[in-house]
C-alpha cells in the first residue's frame, strides 16, 4: 500500500471490526494518515443483508480508509495470523465486551507478550471494571448515569444520536488515550492498555456544568440555565417558514448587537442576566423572530458578532458557503460525509477515502507477514481466512 499523507503516516493500527466508537476512532486515525488494518469476520453468506447493501454503496462512512483482512478467529491458525499482524503494529483497537478478546486468545497479556511496545486500546460502555462492566448498555444509558442526559431537553431528557456518548465521550476519549500512550511508548519503549469507557468520557464532557452546579451556577431544573435553553440570548428560535435559527449572544457587546439588529429596544432587555425575566423575554424574542423567514434573519445576522447561525439540516449543511470553502464535507462515490479534520499547516491530509470490501487486502497482508501463496490457499480452503476472487 502506498504511503498515506498525514501526521500519523508512521503509525500502524490493527482494528477489530465492531460498531460505534471503535470504528469512529479507526476512521479518524486513518484520516490522519495511519495505516489501519481491520480484522473483519468473513461474510456468513452470499446473500446481502440491508447493512451489506449499504456497505456496497459505500455508506458505512465509519469504515472508510481501512485495509481489510477477513479471519475466522475461532480457529487457532487465524489467531496466530492476528498475533503476527499485531507484532508488527503500533496499536490495537477493540470494542468488545470485557473478556471477549481474552476468550479469543487475543487479550492484552497475549498481545503485549508478542509486542511489548503495543498500545492496546479498549472501548466499552461501562469500562473494564466496576459493578456494571459486564452489563449490556447503549449510549442513552451511559449518558443517563453521568448526568449528561438529564441536562438535555426541557423537563423530559432527550436522547442524542450518539454524539455525546458513543463518539464524543467514547471514540474521542479512546483516540486521546491511544495517542497519549503511543507518544509515551515512543519514549519508554513500553506499551500499555488504554481502558476507555463511554460512561467515563460522557462524565468528562460534563466538567464545565458539574463545576458550575457545585457552586450554584447550574440548576438541576432543566431549561432554566444559560446553556440548556433557559436564556433568551442563547437559544434556538422558529422562523415564519418553520425553520430555525440559533443565537448565542452571551457577551454584553454581542447582546447589544442582538438588541440593535432585532429591534429589542424595551428597557427590560437591559436586564440580560436577571433569570426571573428570562421566560418572558424569550417569549418576546420568539414573537420577533417568527415575523420573518430564516433567509431574512440569515441575511441580517450572519457574519455579524451577534453570534448567529441558521439551523441547517443534513442536506443543507454541506452546501453552506463556509463549509464549502473549508471543505468541511466531502463526497465519495456519491456519499456525502464529513471530511477529515483537523487541518494542519505542514502535514497535509490526503483526500477523503472510500470504504473497501471485507477481505479486500487479505492476500496482500498475508504476503507481507511472510506467508507463501500455497499457505494462503490452504488458509482459504479451511476457511481460516476469506477473500473474494
């Protein structure tokens, strides 16, 4: 495989195929230039499921940029192949429930014996230890236990589509931990296990409001705080056409501009931080915003220091001029998706990559590991490995 662009082009990662935060971490590592080799399961049949069809249409964006080797890890020879691959890699990613990798013979002890410099990245919902470690769960449950879910919505908590838990508190925390351990291993020559928990990460994301709450600046009554829809100057508003805008005029100079542009001249608006007035002032701002469509407010407020943005849907966001200039989104084989980020001054990132097929690099990877053509054919005959020819 040709050398990839990006600041992590010197890094090789083995990823065990899964769902959610681990694939997200693998995607970002690949976007940043790492060679990410995903160990996939062989397809169970030639009949395509709905998800297989999505993958065939390159819609499984979290899987972009990988090299895939398909192994049946229930076979000892496949486990040995995996260990050989791990021996030549810098890091490992896995998102299975605690104990699964150990049962396969691929736990941290076995892998670190094979490669003492390996960074072994693990992501679970509850963590590797604790009373709930062996329990099933989903994003909504991890947010619920940390207070993050309570802080959403007005009254009834509103689930988020994986943004806070799976990908923010989970995948991103795994990435930070893995890169920190990788950096340390370059100095010490010793690998270690990174135990990333979506629950831990979700709690970490509440740091600001937990701190505020501790000193009485954040109420447990949702919808009454400055950051959760309680303030008239930090909120979303419905326009005449049914679309929405966002306003975040927190600082006094920005709030002054909001009042000026929107004609909020009543003296009561001068009491910006009087929480007793917020509900009434919010109703009055709602009436003003509802008098015009979203395009009107965008033309009036966008680009000013009011702190404004139209609330765009998933179709509109890629077409916004700012996002287009920044190349925030990319289209690969007809699939629109977020482009690699962040941007670097020297280490230019390569283009957004496509999603490959399961097992598309099985033969190449086995050859790199030193297996002969005859051995590869024998593996295929015993269903130890899988590839499409």
